């Protein structure tokens, strides 16, 4: 009888603890977590506005101006257009429109060449051609430097070299 009681007690204990034992063996996969891609690259595409300072040799003057432009990229190529207006220290003003084409060396560095048409209150029309480099320092702010040669329509003696530095705010 004692053996029967032990067997019955063992059967009841096995039946009581069997669901817990089976639950411990249950393997559940953790919930799926979607991969979230974080884009840390800066964007060159779109509209920007900015300011600049300039120094030119003919006529000898320095100046300050404003710029509005737009960029588009295709892989590592940069395309853009700018409209610029400047006031110069010799009480003249200039305005020009440029097209630019360049290359993105990294996500935050662009080198470009540009050409366009301009006018100056002292010398009439000119053709600006030049090169520049622009550096993104945040998602919406960049600094640029440019060298520009102004070919005067009427008088080669009024051709000028211009150095520029500026800041752009991208939208």
C-alpha cells in the first residue's frame, strides 16, 4: 500500500507541475524591431539665401552683398544658379546671375565652377567666370569662398579680379 501511495503522490505531483515544466521550455521570438535608418548626410538640394563680402582690384573696392540660389545634385554632381547683388565701397553697385556646375568631394565639401552675366553701375556689363569651394558646417549652414574674373564687355582695362567669402542658409 505504501508503494501505491508513493506512486499516486508522484503521479499527482507530475500532473501538477507538468504545465509549468512545459511552459519553461516554450521559446518565444522577441518582437521584431524595425530597422530605423538615420540619415546623417547633409543636403545640398534646394533653395538658399546668404550674405557675402568681396574685394576687387578694378576699381579697387570692397563690398558686401546678398545671394539667393538653388542647387540640385545627381550622385556626386552639383548644379545650381545664383542671383547676387552687392554694394561696393566706391559707391557703386553690381548685380549678377550665375550658373554653376561642380562636384561633391564629400557629403560636406563642394568644388564648382561658374559663369554668368553681370552689370555694374560704374562699368556697365561684364561676364563673371570663376571657381569656388563651399563647406557645409551643419544641415542648413554653409561657408563659401570664390575667385571670380570679371571680363568687361567694352573695355579690357576694366576687367577685374574679385575674391569673395560668404555664408549661406539652406532650406
